[in-house]
């Protein structure tokens, strides 16, 4: 089992930066992939950024060049650095971890971007 807890959301202005954090606990050694997703009332949950065990990074086209996913060496903290935020980035952001084919989710943190 893996437990995830996001923090760092809030209200920002367009163009500002924000960093989200995800505290990871439980069977950390079993994690294969970690990622950030986001969801709005109008859209299905979508992948924002993904980080594999060999440090391969994958980003949604809409955030490439603006967002960065990274972790510490112990894998117990995952971050999402978001720069040049746009109103379209407004969403609930979720930390996710895949372990043995099972997907785990955090409770989500809301990011609101004012224009």
C-alpha cells in the first residue's frame, strides 16, 4: 500500500509560479511510476507529468516547458513546479503512484489561477 498527500495548492495570478508537493509513505520501494494528474468539472482527469523509476519524464503538451516533475532520492516526496501559470491550468491536482499494477491517489489539491 502507498499513501499520498498533496499540499501547496491555492490561488495565484496568471503568470505566477507555484510548487505542489506530494508526501509519499508506505511501500515506497514498490513504486514503479509517479505522476501528477489534474481534473476540472468539465474535463476528465488528465495526465500532467509522469516520472518513472529510471527518471524518465513525460509531460502533457499543454505544460511542456512550463512544468517540471521531480522527486527526492528517497522517493518520499514528489514535486510539481509550475511556472507561467495560465487560467487553463486551474484544476484539482492529484498525486498518483503505480505499484504492482495498482494505482494509488492522493486526495487532491486545488489550484486556482486568476486572469
